[in-house]
C-alpha cells in the first residue's frame, strides 16, 4: 500500500480553504482506457471507493464538478449515480479553463477554494488556476511538474478517494459552507461616547 502523500504546511493551509473539486474523467476517474463493444458502445470502469469519497464530500456540502473534453453517456450515468447536479458535468469542453470559470461562477467560489485534478496536457490550465492542482501518480510528467499535490494512487484506482480522504482529514470532516465573518464593532466617530470595557 503506497504511503499517504506528504503535505507541507503551506499546502495544508490551501487545502483548509477548499470548498469544491473539479475533476477530469479519463485518467482521473478512470484509468484512461477506452473500450468499445462491437456495436460501438463505450465502456468505462470507475472505482467504487472513489465514488464513496465523492459522496462523503458531497454530503458535507462540497461542490463537485466534472470537466471532460470527450462526451460520454457512461459519464452522465455515473454522475447521476453519484447524485451530482447535471449542471456540474461539462463535457465536450476543449477549453477546460473557461469551463472551470463557469463552474466557479455557478458555485460562487473563488479559484483558491477549489482543487483541480488532471493527468494530461488539456488539464494544465485548470491545474495552474486552481488553489490546489493535483494529479494521480500516473499523470504525464508535464502535469506532475505543474501540480502541487502528487497523489500516490493512479487514476481510476483510488486517486480520487485518496484526495477526498486527505481533504476530510485536514479539515477534520468540516462542512464546506463558507465561514461567516465575525461581526465587528463599528469604529467610533467624532463625538461618540466610548464606554469603558465591562469586566
């Protein structure tokens, strides 16, 4: 069993801000294999443990989005099974960075509040823009160079679950709801009576 990824303190701070995940499909949620039946139907294999990790985060209020440059009915079915809102699945996206911006606007989140996970060249933009760019252990080298979080599991074989568990561990199972600002007393203006502090 591979060791957990080493998480330096500055990366822990970034993960504490996370409220959403943006995931590629082929090579992240699957192992990247493309299989077809004789009649041309596509077959994909998903890891059930990855799915469980996403369900745990979804139930805590984390936003989960899928961005793929391909279009697949199989991916639609998997997202329905995981009860992800249909608007969080963006397929046929050649500009993944633009797709990511649409998701951030939809969720009312800032870029530093999301983790993006990718494994190949089309994912570079979202990895560099997200607060945390992550990659499976079998990502191509240029993606590994761009990612700040290197997962120890390969795509389609537990990388997503590893990320989910890491977020839950660092945030101690906290909900993803943004923290409410602490109300502050207004600054006194000229002529205001400043009361003595009560003891």
